[in-house]
C-alpha cells in the first residue's frame, strides 16, 4: 500500500528527577547534600532511508513516545540518559508542525536526519543546586518535560523526471520501456494507482523517472486520483507531458495538454516554470500525423518527440534528451528557506516570558518559561516553594500582577493549580 501522508503526535522523553539526599557517613558530621542529577529524556529523530518508498510503517502509529531519563540517586549518582528514538522515513519526506503549518525538516538525502522533538533535561539534584548562600538545599528539581508536537509527515518522491498526462496515454508503457520498472499496464483508465519509479541508465548519466497516476480536469480540486499525487511532481527537475496523439478516445491532444498545464498551475504556479518536453505517443494511429501538425502549430518553442511506446519506437531520442537535461539542471530545494528551527536554545529578543489574563476573580499566568519552571519544581518543602516564588518574582510577574490590581488573598492559577497571593 502506498501511503504518502500521515498525521501523528510525538512526545519526547522527559528528564529524570534530581535526587535530594544527604551524606551520612561515620566520622563525617554535617556531610552536606549528596543527591545526583536526573538523566536526559530521549529525542525523537526522523532519518531518511533510501530503502523505503512509503510511509506505511507510520500509518497506524497515532503517537510515538520517547523514554524518560533515569532519576538521580544518592551518593551523587547521576541518572542515565535515555537512548534517542530514531524513526526511518523515505528520502523526500517533509515534517510539518500540524498546529502552525511551519516546516520542521525536509529530508532529501539518504541518512539525513533531524531532531523533531527534544527530550527534557534531567532535574538537578541538591548537590548541583547548592550555592554559597544555601550550601545544603532541601529540595531538588523534577525532570524537564519532553517536547510534545502534533506533526504532519508528507512524502514527495525524489525523481528527476515526472511523466504526466491524461489516463491511458501510455505513461506506464513508456516507463517500462526506458527503465527497469515493471508497472501495471492495461487498457483501462487509472491502471496506475500510485507513483512508480524507474531508473534509466545511459553511458553518461543515470536518472530517475516517475510515472504518476493520470490527471483529469479538476484534479487540483480533488477530482479523480491525480490530486493525491500532484505533490510528487514538485521535486522533479523536468516534466514530461505524454500526449495521446492518435486521439483514440475522442479527446483533442492540444486540449489535453492545456488541461494538464492548467491543473499543474492551480496546484502550484512553480510547476509551470519547470523545464518540460512533450512526448507525442501512439504515432502509429490513423490521425496521429495530422493531429501532431495541428498541435505543433499551437505550441511554440516546445521540444516534441514522436514515439510509439508499445513497440519502443522513438524512445531512444527521448532518453538521450532527458539524460542531457537532467545532467545540466540542478534540483531546487523546496523548503530551504522555510524550514523552522525546531528547538531554540537562546532568545536574544527582549520579550516577556509570560502573559497574565484575568478570568473572573482568578489571575491566570501562562508562558513557556513559567510553565517549565512550575513543572520542574517539586513543592514538597517550604524551601522549594520559596525558590519558585523568588524566580517568578525576578521574571517580573509580581510587578505585573500588582499593576493589574491584585490584592492579598486573591487567587493565582498556573495550569490547574491555584495559589493564594501574598506580597
């Protein structure tokens, strides 16, 4: 089964909790803190594998979860880091953030990989939290939660040449004649239900040709089967229009060409600027020569090759031309300027790390920095609570609350937890 689009959720592993422990040994009075740090959670990594041709392995995986880091232990023992989760996908796979639509990664080379969700760092034990003013802290950090992302995984097959045209014009036959591919061939529409790839070898070059399911009018709007596979043309260097010049099914060859061009343009205007050739197939038909003469008058400055694919007539010239073109044309990167950094370590832009809204009589605090601090604080001691209060005070949250008119006894909410505010 050919699967080229999957929507799923990925959750990287959370960091292990830091340990709160004290050194208690004979003859060592006041031993001090002795709790180790937690280990890092596993990252979720996508890696391109040239041996895969479909996303079927991901189709039934609605969620992929990483492993958590190990907790720190006493005697200053740090928890172990979890191994990263590596997900193999075909070359040509794009990963988008399904919530924002931004491109996280575009894997176009074999073995290329990208971290899509980062695992949380381990919480610090009380050894690491000791300071000059507080040499023996009675608290430790929880592990940082791993990143959670809703993603859309899309496959756009890597091919140098894309064969496009109406159903039953001979695309699969051409592919079988010029390459090592064995696509299904029959005398009815939509024989090809998924893209087929074939490798064409010449003395000076080797290139890949894709036979794409037949397009019909309205394909860009979802009519027929072609709309599912138009995106696979985006990565090709060259578009080869296959035209049934015999008009055996009562269609006009020029109108077929115009219709296909219109559908390509509606899907993406960039497709119209790609180099193209025209393969005039079924030239053994009764009206083929006359139709070709009319077609040539209406189409200016296009490379047209007369072939009869069924008997392998004229295809040697097509192979020679495509080999020459694919060698000289560089492949364009679809998302080179659109790929977003999936993890930002430092922000140099001055901006508030929080927002506060008033919901009836409750002040609701939101923001990644605040929520991360809250998740990593273990509120099991008074000292840990004071540390949390001091940190959010330094962020400017107290000042902002006072500007909004908060008074002692009012309720402050972070996530589903509510606190009574005191100055």
